[in-house]
């Protein structure tokens, strides 16, 4: 029986298909809408049951017809003899992927580095690849990998909540200029050698332009002399670069900035000394930014961390010197100043001297201090290509009993004070006793005189 039903029309919501030996597909489970009135839907239902019966389908649940806003909701469920048909589910929908962050184009200088970032989402999680097409070549896109171009290409990818990949290009060269393409796909056959993927890779591109740095004319080293006043200057020789401002930095700290568009910038150094020495950077705010470094150099400015150090006999003594000038000290040396001259101290000598030096700081450790051998004046000297300067540290070594002297002094003071009080009290008590007796007889003398006066008064009467 062939079905030729024009109305009502079936709008399936979900359907499983059965394939017979001739390759024909038949519905096993249908859930959807029938567009039309209830009578037409019932007629369609009867014809569908007849059609299933001729195919050998066994219905085991009555369909439910429910009038709705857009038609009649219908649900059918039927069984198929396994010996007649085989089940072939419909193919899953093709996977999709999308970018949530694309790489940005960059203009940079030779010798510098650039970083391109790409993020994609999808289910299943997509894979990200990087491809490159050079600017000045007929070559097409070629895939990049971690460690390419003599290890100047580095990649970092993570696949956690979504796919992320970062491409690092280091020590840029002019031939690195070109189009960099981030590709993402989650098709299972995306890397198959013979099978074509069902969907294409999605792509996002960024251009990287590498240019040679322009020339900046600065002060010559001969113009920077210790103890003098100097004006640092930088002159950008390329007039094609638009300038939006300038910055002067000492180390990593900005010390002066402006919004001027001049190709020349200046900075005043009132006196070249240890405090003002260092690396000064002049930065032109262009695209890309161009910089130049000027070194303000002086000889080492060596000072002792403490001019006098104290230690107990048998302990470890630590003497420290430092220099705050630029460039850093290249060589540190320690020595002991004695009446007979200067005795150099070498690291590890006498198994008691340990020297630790790093840049602008040096430290001398003396193990098991000896009150006779180690007490004295020590000299530390720092050297760079401009000269050598030094400082001295006095070391005093105390006896092990030195810490007891303050305590013994306090005990002696207490004993002396108690003795003085005891002697004073002992001498004072015998002297005070007669004075008390005389004071007690005074009233008797006074009473005797009063009685004598009374007797005289009676006699006169």
C-alpha cells in the first residue's frame, strides 16, 4: 500500500528510522504535530495504522491525539520484527566551533618579541592550530609547531573549560612578517589523511609587521664625567614615525614624561655621582615604541654596612660592605690591616674565612672568632672598569665571660649597698637610746618644780 496523504501534514518533533532490505526507511517512533482539523487527523491515523500493518509493524500503544494551538499533538509507538528490518539511527548533527577571542595584529621591531592569543569554544572541545603565510613570498600557508624557526616559535595551549592557545615569536626578524592564522575545529575527521571532514576549519587572522629600529643619537660616553653636570639627549632620526610623547626612565621608574611631538628629548643630571649613576632610558611614544639606553657610570662607591662590629670569642663574625653606584662592582677583595702591613684574605683561607660576593654587595664571615688573632681592622675593596675604592671595618672580639661582667657589676653594687645600710643601722641604734632616756626624765623635772612652787604658796599663806 502506498500512502498519498496531502492533508493533514506531519510535522515530526523526533523520529527514528528503520531500513528494510530494499533500503527504504520507515518511522518507528513519531512525536510531533499534525496540521489540520481533528477529523482529518483521525483519518490520517487510520491510514498510518494500515500502512504499518502491511509492513509487519506491531503497535503496542494507542496513539494519543490532543488538539493544540498549531495543530494536533500525536504520539505513535510501534514495534518492528527484527528479522525484517535493521535499526539505523539518524546521523548526529555536525559539530560546531566558534571563536571567543581572536589574535590581534602587531607592529614590532627586529630583535623584540610578539604574542598572539586565540580562544575557541564548542562541543566537543575544538582543537586549535597556527598557520603562517609570509608577506614577500609566493608560498601558501604552512603549519607552525612548537620549536619552529630555530626554537624562536613557542606555543602554549590549554583545554579545560574551552580551548586556548598562545603563540610566542621571539627575537623577531624581517622574514617573520606575514599573516598568522588561528584555526579551530572539533570535527572528528579533521586530521584524517584520506577522509574529508564534514565541516571546514574556522579561521581568524592577524598580521605581524617587523621593521628595523630607527637610529637614535645619544650622548657619547666621553661626555659623561664623574662630578660634572651633564644634559642627556636623544635624537630620533626617522621623521616618518608620528610621536605622541616622551618618557625618561631610570631603571624601570619613570622620572620625566611629556606629550611633546619633538624628535629630540633632554634630561638634566645636576651632578654625576654614585646616587645619580645608573641606566637611563629615553622612550619615544610611537607605534611601535622606540627606546635607547644611556649609561651614566662612575667608579665604585664602597661603604661599610657598619663601621664597627663586635663578636664573642668562638662565635661567627660577619663583616659587610656594599656599593650603590653603577656599573656594579666586578671584583671584591678583603684584607686585614696590621702593623706589619696588609694581609690579603682569600676565600677559604685558614678554613675560617668565607667570602660571599654578588654584584654590589660583599660579605666576610669569620668562623670561631679568636680574641688574639681576629681582632683588628679589615678593608674591603671594590673594582669596576672605572677604578677601585674601599672602606674599613673595625672588629672587636669579646671574651666569653664578657657577658657576665654587667651581671657581676650589678651583684657587687647590691652587696656594697646592703653593707652600707647594715653598718649605718648598727651605729645609729646605740646613739639614739640615751636621747630617749633623757626625754623620759624631762617631765619628772617639770613636775618637781611645780610641786615646789605649790609648797611655797602654802607657806606664804
